[in-house]
C-alpha cells in the first residue's frame, strides 16, 4: 500500500510539475542565434561500414578523411552518434561501450577535437529509449539488467527489442544523466535526439501498471498519458542542456509524417514548440517532389506551419540513402530518385528559399561510401550539391 501511495504521489508531481522533482523550474525563452546549418548524421551504421574496430592512429586517419569529405560539400554540423542502443560511443560511466567502436581509446573526444579544429560543430546524438534485442541482455548496464531480471515495467519489449518506458521518473533521470555526462565531459555544441520515442506497435501492456495508477487519480487517455511522458523528458533534457550553457543547442529530428509522430510515437511537436523546449526541429522529409502522398514541398510547408515560435529553427532532413534507388512506396514516382541526380540539391534549395535555416543528410556512407549500383547517381548529386553551395555562399 505504501509503495502504491508513493507511486501515485510521483504521478501527481509528474503531471503537475514534471519529472525533475515537484518544484521544477519552468523553461525560459532562450534565444540561440539562428544560423544556416548544413548537417550530416554519422550513425552507428557508419561506424560499422566506414571505420570498423581499428587502432587509435587508424581511427584518427579515418576521421580526418571523413571530415575532408564533409568539408567538400559544405558540412558545418555533425550529428554524431553518442548513444544508439543504451550503449555509448564515448567514455561513459552510465552505459557500456558500443561493440561498434574500440574501447582502447576515446573516439568521441577525437571526433570533437578534430571537427572543432575545422570549425565544424558536433552535436551528441542520443537515441533515448531504444535498447538491445532480446537475447543481448549481457550487453546492457547492470541497472537495466536488474530491471529486466525482475520484470520491472521500466523496461519493456516490443517486437523482440527492449525499450525504456518514458512514463517513469527514473527513465527521465537516466536519460538526462547521459546528456549531462556528455556536456560535462566534452565540448559538444548540443544534444540531438531523433525519432525513436515510443516504438510503433506499443501495446497497452507496455505501461499498464503506471497508467492504471495514473487513472486512479486523474482522467486521462493512454495516448495523452504517453505524449505527456515524452513532453516531460524533452523539457527536462532542454533544461539540463540550458543549465549547463544557454548557448548549447537542443533539437530533435522527428519522423516526416506528423500524424505518425502524434499517434504512433506520441511525439507532440506542437507542444514542444509552444513551450519552447527545443531550439530546432529536423523533420525527416525523406521523399521526392513527386511522391503521391508526401511530396517534399507540401510536407516541408506542413512543418513550417507548425513553427509558431520565432526562436525555433526549422531544418529539413534529406534522404541521401535514396539517391539512385527505386522508392517502392512512391507508386508512379517509383523511379524519381533513379532518373534524377539533383533531388537533394533541389530540396536544399527549396528549403533555403522558403523559410528553412538548413538541411541535414542521412547519412554519411550514403554519400561517401555508396553501393556500386548507385555510385554514378551519387557522384552527380555531390557535384550538384557543391555547385549549389558555392553559389549559396557567393550570394551570402
């Protein structure tokens, strides 16, 4: 009974005051100077495909080569994977080291130092809730292993993968501690999240207990309960970052379909914008101009319409991985990315001419280590990007 009363008190505080204690400070408007961002994601997949497990000197050489390529197309911001599956690509006291990078040296420190020497910014990219596959428990931190062992609702499985449950204060504290560790240990330029919030196909059993406790003390739908949980973690991360340094950025790259954001992943973009708990938004507009249901221009304008807070910047996430490939879900436009080698360039141009402050390419290997069958298309696209960037900076 005592445990139940304590949990209900936590829920009351959670909804009235947020996760970070019952007297959490309200976010204040922080104006981060808007600047044109030309970004690229360097993910755990890029680590696997481009670098691998190598000694420190080889790692440094490879990072230099990668930065050379990034500079060649005008990249000024890297979204660098720091946490992909409740693991770490840096020296962490919270999560175990990722199996995709050597544990003999600090790869994140090398990245930050080398990028900053070229005036390229680095934001630490965190996947907050996605964890390991069932069967990979030994790769998790002791805390997560213990929660799984006792069948604690703070960790649940969806389609064979573990996910952290955003509705619990301990999860918010854990994720914020990771962000805190990164901004304390490295001179990063911000913290970046992507679209892995609640997983698709999240069933009611995922959060059955804490939701039932919530409904004993308030009337709220399960969907709004989940959206509130995500909103609180977003706000707590924002406060964590800004408390360290108001000049640091905190932003999120969401899915490009905002109906899915709201109804499947429980990511309420409008709430973040209204409360001012992000500095920028990067919707993943991973479609061409002729896509029958989500054409680039219409989708971009939809997201632009959401940006009602003048302090929040809008960048467009672009699908570098589609260059030269068939888009199987695009119906009559299935060959748009095959027949054209300037889609990324035209999408960047549209973004910059229509109220956006930048773009980001997903992902590095798609542009600089493409499959042989699309290499010709990619090389032409890179030439077009370079031509546009040269003219863009001339106009500036």
